C-alpha cells in the first residue's frame, strides 16, 4: 500500500474493521500487510499487555518494540523481563538520540518538564517521539493500545485509521474497551502486568511524570498532573486538526 490514507479503497476497508473484535482487527490488518511491515508499539501499560497476549499467534509476522526513555520506573523494566519470559518474546528496544537529548538537558536541566508545557513536550519529543518516528518510517502500519475512554484527547480514535503525522496506518484494536474490560481480560488470561497498577497507577510512563491517583480520579490524572487535561499527550499520538 502506498502512503495515502484518503483513497476510497482504504476508507472502505478501514470502515469495515470498525465492527470487528480486537482480535478480528489485528487479524485483518496482519492479513493486509506483508510480514514485518506492521509493528506493535508497547508502552507496557495494561492495554498493551492485553495486545501482547492477543498477538501471540502472529509473533512471526509482527515485531514488538518499546521505547526506553531512560527515566522509566524499575517496575517497567521488571515487566519487560517477565513478559519476555512468559511469551518467549524478544522486544526491540528503542533509545533516545543523545545528540538531541544531552543539549536539551544541558540548557534546561534534568527536570525541564516541570518548567513549562513546551519544555515538557520537548523532553517527550527527545525521549519518545523522535525514536518512534524513526521506527515508524520503516513500516506501513503500527498497532497501539489507545482507547476512547482514556482521555478527552482520544475520544475520536478509530479501530483503524490513517496517521497523518507519521503517514501510515494506525491500529487501535481496543478502542471500544473499558477499563473493566481490560482488567477482566488480564485476570482471566493471567496476563503479566506492571506492579505499579496495584499501587494506584492506572497510567504509567516516565517515573517523574506519573503518580498514583485517588479513588474516582480520571485514569490519566496521574500523568503530568501539574498540567491541564487538554495538554496531556506526549506527541506520540498526535491527530490532525479539523477545519
């Protein structure tokens, strides 16, 4: 497939995927593309652990990668090891380009993300977005664990959509799942998950930018909690503006 998401054929196919189950969406996407042209971007969150389990029949056709920002909590590194052992899975680990990250920290300090939204996004870009974009440039499609109910920035996410920012197909098999659906699947299938979830962390990222949430708080309340909800994206999941 070429790098055009506005063709009638693509729109018809993507629309046909919206009513499929999570496994059905994955199956449809991996049948459409050649082996090695679609990869799963795992943040090791609960949703991504569910997808890791769903992908088991396809490990020979789809690679699984994660981004080591250099500021992840130890519990996340532990989960990488446990998941690798549970599924016989070898993660491709992406690392930040030090030529971008080091000058940024030298000018603004290690904890520049506390100073402004702009600097926080610059930190996210160096540690996460830039490595991701480099990887996505080699693919036709990427799978991730976005759900509509996660945040106000994600209410329009589709099961299969065209990623304008990265010029490839983006696949969100769990788009309609609830938080309860995720955890019911994890418990039923004994899926490994991050120990921080049991300590009140529904959403886990870099260690200094995530905290436990209080009962009743939004699942993303612990991410960049010093910012307004509409700013709470790191740039990995940018969406084209309308109008």
